[in-house]
C-alpha cells in the first residue's frame, strides 16, 4: 500500500505529463478543425468552378446553335439588301434636282448601311475564324475608315484622326478592320450620329505593341451594363443587337491583345494589339 507521501509525489510527476498530453490533443484538434474548414472551402471553390464551366459549356452550345440560325438569316437578308441598295443608287440619279427627295434617300442609305453592318456582325459572330496573320499598316486601315465615316456621316459628325509611332503590325487585316469599324460605329450611335469622334493610334509605352483609342463626346456607357458591355447580346440601345462589341473583344483577344472601356465621362475604348500578331 502506498503511503500518503508517495501518492503526493506521483501526482506531482504525472500532472504535468497529463497536461502536456491534453495540450497536444487540443492543438491537434484545432489543426484538424482548421484543415476541415480549408477542405470545405476548397470543395466549395471547386463546385463553383465546376458550375461556371458547366454554364460556359451550355452557353457555348446555345450560341453555336443561335449562330448557325443567324448566319442563315443573314444570308437571306443580304441578297434583297443588295437589290435595295442598287435601286436606291439608280433612283438617286433620277432625283438629282430634288433636294428633299435626296435627303430621304440619304436616310434610306443610312438604314441600308446599318442593316449591312448588322448582317456582317452576325456572319462574323457565327464564323469565329482563327486570324490569318500578315503584315499590315494600321495607319492606312484607320485612314480608310476615317475617310469612309467622314464621307458617310459628315457634316452631322466631326472626326479627328491622330496617327503616331510605328504603324506596322502582324494581324488579320479583315478582322482588325471589322473590329475598328464596330467601335467607331458604336461611338457614332452613342452621339446619335451628331457628335465628335477621335481616333488615336500610338505605340504602347509599356510593351512592343500598339494602342488604338477611340473616344466620343456622348453620354458614356450606362453604369448598369458597364461590366457586361462585351458580352454577346448586351446593348444599351433598343435597336442594337449586342454583337458588335462582343465581336470586337473576340477579334482582339484572338490576336493576343485586350480591349478596355472607361467613361471620362464620355466613352473611351482602348484597343491593345501586340506587334508580332500573337494568336490564340
């Protein structure tokens, strides 16, 4: 039998040891709980990522089906549209001495150009072709677009062209032309075809690339669509299809570039293109 003194000594020896075990147990439990929280967070993150991927796949499938249907409709529209354009040009020759009638024809031709732009956007959206990269002179492309829009919308709108730096890049000329056309037309629509449009082309100071900045003096991008402005079928106008800027982003990103928009307070689009025509 242990004496009272012996029991006291044993307690003094075992108490710290027991406390150590309890502390280590508590530490292990805390680590397991922390790890459990981390695993739950990781599972939730992976589930959210999987949900987004699933939505992207479904969206791509819907857009592919819609693109095929739209492409068929676009071809059906373009044929009679060409005939209408021909008849308008013939009618213009017969109405050279009637100013009021010519003004009406100008409105008809503007509607034809608008519809033709919609058709081009639909076809481009449906095709989604990989860029055919070759050397191009971006200054020349911008000058041609400047002359086209100046002739088509002057004197209602004022255009200013600023060209500087090295204009040569490797890119898909047709794609870049479509991209810039869409942004300029979007700017014109923002100012109701009666405002000031500035097209500025310059070397990118941060990398070996080029930046095209297109700005207007309109009201700017509505706040409620700013984050979705480049998504398909997003438009701030009732008559818009919401494809123009989506195609712009697709073309630019396919070249390895990027496009940004800010309100200053009017809308300002900045398109960056790498000089060597990197494609994705």
